[in-house]
């Protein structure tokens, strides 16, 4: 019954608050303590309300599912010998949610994707036979669906969308800052609290945090985006994205 | 859910601070305490704009309940001014 800690806290606070109000008011006649009991009851009701918004799936199960997914994609990347950086596509360029494409050929120049790509695992994105890639769903693909509306292309709008998802929905960070300069987007995430096992695929796809940022940025700008670099500092993570033409 | 914890802890701290300051100034009107709790609650609910939509909806419901309590207090004051209530 009390697997969710907010339910336990809510029940205890509401009970203590509701019982203390008549005791302090009728027996002791002390207004400040009666008011304190009222505030405890308010906090209890609030905790009970917030407990209903917690996901049913335990975090351990989520971590297990993430690990299984990451290991499967890592095995696929390793087996195919992919070494190109993944390109995050907006939903307007895929049939369905935003996805990431990993080119099969290790061509140093970035591929130009012009048309909408079919919803398949192996897709052809250009006229040459080598223009083939692996299109995968990333953690960022699912988070774009959490946005109430499509974010605008300015730095402020992107920052607001990232804050909404990373702070409000996923509770992964304390604050997010976005700077745009030319075709580069610098995102600073302070106190990111996300731990993930090391995997080969993160070298090409970016970590789950970078993946979420890249997917939302691609959706906001309506352009393909790739993760340029990712730096872990003491209490923040810096993600540099490159906007592709 | 750290954002929920911060929200609840800040609310609890400010509720306690409000109670402490009002009790120091020797206020004995429960209505005043309740009205200030409502103001503190509304301020923090506005500040935490990044709460997820469901949590925001539920905290708004709590806000409506508190506002209904405040409306009852105002109504009782008006009725006592009109002489309907003692």
C-alpha cells in the first residue's frame, strides 16, 4: 500500500494535522499551534495529491529496460562495424516519432537528408548505394512526446522545452542553459542526476542525456542535429550539438 | 522525485516561518494564519512551473480547496459585519 513514499508521508501528515487541530484549539486554546496543525494537514493533502503523479513502474525496472535496450543497440552497432556519429532527425523527417540515423558508411562528410525516411530499421537516405543507415529509436524519441507543443527554434524556447522535460517531467537536472551560435548549440545541464552503464553505443549516439537534448533540439529547429561533444564537469554536463543543413 | 521534495520542503519551511513570525507578533487570529498560508502556497505553486502537468493540476486542486476555505472565512466576516452572525 505504501510503496510510494509520498502516500505514507501524506497519510501521516494529514492524520497528525487533522488530529492536532481540535486538540490545540479546544484543549489548549493556542492559535499558533492550531495554525501549525492546519499547515501540516495542507502539506499532507498535497503529498497525497503528488503521490498520484508518480510513475507506477519502479526506477529499478526502468534502469533494467534501458540497459537491455542499450546493450541490444550496442551489439548491433558493434556487429555492423558502425563508426559514424548518429544524426538526430525531427519527426517531420521520419514517419512517426523523431529518431536517430547511424550511417553504415564511415564517410567523413555529413549526409544530406532531404526526403522523409520510412519507418524501418535499415533505410536509404540518399541516391548513392552507400547512403544507407540504421534508424533507431533513442531515449530522446520518447521524451519529445512529453512536450505539450512543439518548441520554437529560438534559444529561449529550446531552453524552456528542455527545462520542462529535464527538470519537470524527468527530474534529471537542476537547471538547463542554452546558447546558440551559428550552427552550434551549447547546452549546459547543472547537477545531472542520471547514472547509466558504460556502453559502446554512447560514443556514436551520445549518452541518454545528450540523446534527449539532441532529439528535442532537432524537433525545435526542425533540422537534423548531431552530438558534437559531451563533457562531464564537477557539477554540470556540457553538450555541444551541431545543426546540419 | 527531487523537484517534489524541494517543493514540499520549501513549503513546509515557509509555513513554519509564517507561523513563527505571526506568533512572535502575538497574532491570535487563525484566519490570518490561514490567509498567509494560502498566499505562500500560491506563490510556490506559481514558482514551480516545471512540475509535470498532472502534478500541477493536482496542486491547483489543493489551491482551489484552500481558496474555498479562504472564501468561507471572508463570507463569515461579511456576515458578522452585517450582523447575521454573532
